[in-house]
C-alpha cells in the first residue's frame, strides 16, 4: 500500500511507514479513510525529516520532532491537525519500539497543544421533528428518506454505519439492529416504534428499486439499485433540513449528536449512551454532557429570578 504521498525525498523510513499502515489495516481493521489520513500525516513527518538529512529511524530525535511540530505551527495548521499528526507519529514510532528497532520512543514527553474542544452541533427536539416530517411520503424516494432519518435519529448511527446496513442486520420484530462500527466492532442499536414503522414501509414499498448484484442485501438503495453512499446520505439530510426550515448546517453527524444529547437531556445515564454510540472510551461521550449543561444554564438564566 502506498498511502503516504507525495514522496519526492528519498528516505529509509518509507518502507517502515508502509508496513505500519498495512498492520493497521490487517490487525486493527482501520477504514480506508483512517489509513489515508495516517499515511498523509506520516508522509509529512518523513518528508520534513528527509529534508533535514534524517532518513533512518535511528536518527530520529526529540529535537527533530520538536522542529517538525514548530514547522507545522508556522505553516498555520489548525491545532487539531497538529494534534492528529503528532498522534500518528507517536503511534508509528511506538511500533518501531515494539519491533526492537528503537530503544525508546523519541516522541515520548513531547508537549501536545491543548485545543479548545468544540461542542457538537445539535438540533432541538422540535427541529428534529420537523426534519423527520420533511420527506414527501407520496414518493418512493421520500419514503426511503423518511426511513433513513428515523433510523439515524433512533439508533444514533454514523453515516458509514447507516449505508453499510443490510436487511439481515435488523430484527424489526424486536426493534433492534446490529451495526458494524469503527474498527469493525459490532454493537446492538435500538430501533424505536417510528423507526420500525418507517423501515417496514420502505422495505415493503412496491416501488423500491431492485438491488444490483453489488448492492447485495443493502437496506438503503439509490435510484439505480446500488448501495447508498455516505455522500448521498449527507445530501439527503441537508436537503430535508432545508425543507424543514433549518437554516444552520445539518449533517448525518448532527443527527447522531442530537440523538445523544436528547437522551442525556431526558435522563439517560452516560454509560448507556456510550454503549449506544459505540464509543470505546467514556471521555469521548462526555462531550455531550457539556452540551446538556450549556442548555441547562441557558434555561436557568432565562427562568431563574436571580440568575
């Protein structure tokens, strides 16, 4: 695999990067998007080091890495981008330690910039209701879109998880679904009554296109019978958000954020929401508590006489 591009400068590190990326693919089940991101981040590191005469792993020093971080900062890259690149470098160098090629990880102890954590965009419950009602139920496309929106808000699925669903993954009688998430990890999701009804209507729709051979058992199809893409999903959400009069940007991830926030607002515990979202670490889920607290403070300031 040749994920790290471009490669104008020669370096003995390129084969090491390729081997690291391939291990991520095989052992961690990383997505193509993740593999490409790691490849490009490490290409930036290797290119910087090669430009300064560091072409082998044994010559990588903390000082060289600090120079790279300084260069990223001078180029005006976002803090989140710098953090991601440093994380990729740490993982790569850690793998060289595990292989016995380095005694210590030269990235250990490097200070990572703390970035301000942006709260995710969230729709109000009224806005979600408007969005779910926006598709035209008199058309086959509208009935499909309604099933998509109901499922995403009911189950909190990511875009890739939604388009990757097959009909066999759903048990509509029990109101549950089986989702293949990040790192190919499976989890169960809940399907509410409205979601089950919308999906049942979609699957029994006589106008639903026949799936192509490549689409297989796909739950959601495009007009040609192919499996729906994540880009098409983004278009669908954005289109119906406009129809619902939602002026700010709405994406599949916005629905996922709204799903989590509304659960917490109505008393769900954080661990349960973590499981429903498929987050590996609780800290990832905790960002939604900030959203709920922000809303709580807004209500308090509006309603309390001494706020």
